[in-house]
């Protein structure tokens, strides 16, 4: 006999899963213990690293701000965890492939593993979206205002959409928050609101907001139709679960496998955004400790110095500057170029000067551990300016890099990235814990929306499998091709696509609310973070 229950949308759903299971005392104890362990682990490693570099504070205020900023960054990943849990677990729960509690713990564990296995490339990609002048002064009042504003804005929007059970994209929320900071920073400095931002990347995110739902709906519907043809003799796959009866073993294995894949890739991708922001915070406050990779040997540093000299000489042969450029002028030229993306005859000579300056420091003192805090901060900023300038010139001026010049420039950039784009193990572990533990709480609201409120009937096995297959393949493709596709949008619209394909019908009020939340994500995050940046800029300057 089929079990029935009144769902949150007021409709009667047959075979509705039990979502009200209370966690045991052991579960709560383990959860709290992991949180305490994580905080202790972070404090121990921070203290150990700072002590090892003999970096003593002149005032406690930056260290207090550092602690608060780290906690806010971890809070963002925690909220991201329970906000995006539905992407992975809704289908396995509503098809009874896994009990709800087991599903969220399973998802949390693979989110954790995904973060640990991540490469870190996305982490530094998100930093590149920030205004260049704020990155160069991240340890200042403006830098802290930037970090606090974009993280708090992202958390507030995620919490708001979670409260109403709307599966919005955390990635798009963070990008919107970064854009808001960029616009506010430009306006505060008397520039155009469009100055200083990577609008090409913003356009990609905006396009993804439009394309993702259409892509998810259409592809999931197509996969569902294909399954109907392939498994026409298995009608039970296209019916709602009976009671708490799990699906056939093979479809259950497929659903659990796709749930695992979505969880793992979500961790490997979204977890890196928190890593990048945490590294930005650490570099700004304790540059001596985290500004450069201390694992680089003196031999590697000496080779780097020699390569810098050769590369600088080759670049000077490409273009002659209009005037003799001093060191400070060269930095200003590159900063302006990265902000405005306007090429001029001084960019390449300025790049050569900064590369030569980096190499000279490595030649004079090959042991990075002997550099003082001021030197480390300056060299890291120079490396950032150099690396980003090379990246943009390769896209906009490919004719500049030919033969030996391209080979040496690329080699020099790889060496700089090795020195600056690293993530300590403890940072990965902390973000993994925050995202993994966040996955295990607060999941019910959005899971109910995905499982009950999109379609007018209970999710079938085939519908769940179709939506999850589309979601996991989309994340994998996005990782390979660097596409800014939202898995949240793909999965939610995928569920809708299977409902349309099954002629089950859609709940118009839910669909309207989802679309409204997706459309408002970017402008709301921009407005929130821009306003907070203005407020924090005033507060931190006053302090």
C-alpha cells in the first residue's frame, strides 16, 4: 500500500520521504567536536606559521580584523554548504535511494573530499575579478572593507534565498558581490562605475544566468525521453515510489553515483572561492608569512633571477617607451592598464622594468626566507601586476609574443605563479570542514522546494536520474572548459524539464519565484556589497 503525506505545498504526495528525523546526540557531539577541532587547528597553524617567520605585530588591530575576516570567509563556505546541498541530495532523497540523514552526511563527506582534491586554479581566478588597486592594498582599511563587504553581502543573499527555499547560485552571488565592490570603489575615487572591473567575465556570468535554466530544462527533458525509449519495458522507473521502497538496484546505484559526483565537484569548485579570499586576507595582514611560497629553494630563486633578466631584455627590444620610466611610474602604468584595459606604448617597457626589479631582488638575496615584510609585500604585488599584465596581453596583443620571447615570458609567469599561487594545507582543510559541515545542516528548505514544489507530482526514479546526470555532466564540462555555468540552475530547471516531459505540470508560483530570484541575484548582490563597501570604508578609515 502506498504511503501518503501532506507536502509543504499542500498537495498529497505518495511516498514522501521522512525529512524530520532528529539527529542523535552522537551526531551532534561529533558535529560540534569537528567545529571545535577545526577552529583549534586553524589557530594552531596560524600561530605556528607567523612565529616561524618571526613576524611580530606592531598593533593588534590587524590581527583582530584577520580573525574576524577568516571567520566570515568560513561562514560564507558554511552557508554555501547548506544552501547548495539540494543540488546533490534532493533526487536521492525523493526517490528513496538514500534516507535524508544519510544523504546529507554522504554529500557533506564528498564535498569535503572535493575541496581537498581541488587544484586551486579557481581560487586565484576569483581574485582576478577584484579591482586591482584593492588587491594591491588588501591589508589596508580599503582592503578590509572590500573583504568584509563582499563576503557579508554574499552571506546575506544566500541566507535570504535559503529562508524562502529558493535554490539560487552561490557562485553568481559572489561574483555580484565582487562587482558591487568594484563599482563602489570606482565611484568613491571619482571614476566611471564601469572602470576597473573585468566586464567580460561579468558578461559570461550574466549569460549563464540566462542559458543555464534553458540548458538544464531542455537537456534533462531530452535525457528523460531517451530513458523512456530505452527502458520502455520498465514502467516502474517512470512512476512515483511506493511507500519507502527504494528503486531497482542499478538505478539506485546511478542516483547515488551522480549525487556523489555533484557533491565532489561542488566541493572542488565552490570550495576554491573561499580559499582564494582567505589567501587574499592572509597575504594582506601577514605578507611575510603567506606572501610568497617559502618552499622555493635558493637554487630555484637564483634561476628565476637569471630568467627575469633575460626576459626583461627581450621585452625592451619589442617596444621603446615614450619617456624614461622610473620604478613607481612603471607600477602606475601597469596598474592603470589592468584597470582600464587600454593599451599604450609604455605598457611593455613598464612590464620589463617590473620584471627586472623582481629579478634583482631574487639575485641580491636568493633565500626568500630572509626577505623582510615590506620587501615580500612589494615583490608579491609586482608579481601580481606582472602575471595579470602578461595574461591580458596574451589575449589582446598576441602578436607581441613570438618564438623565444613567448617561451621566456611563459616560463617566467609559471615561476611567479609557483611563488604566489599556493594554498597551505590548513586552509584547504578549514574550507573543506566549513563546506562539509555546512552541507549537513539547514538543507531541508531547499530540498523540499526541489523535491516537491517545482512539479505537481512526486519525483520519479527516471526524473531524478535524468536531472542528476545532466547536473554532474555539466559541472564536469564546466571544470574542463572554464564555463561559468550554475549547477543550481541546471539541476532545478532540469527537474522542471523532466516534469514537462512527463506531462506532470509545473507549479507556476514556484517557477516564477525561482526565475525572479535568479534574475535578482546579480543586481541584489551588487547593491548589497556596494552599499556595505561604502559603509565599511568610512568605518575602517575612522578606526
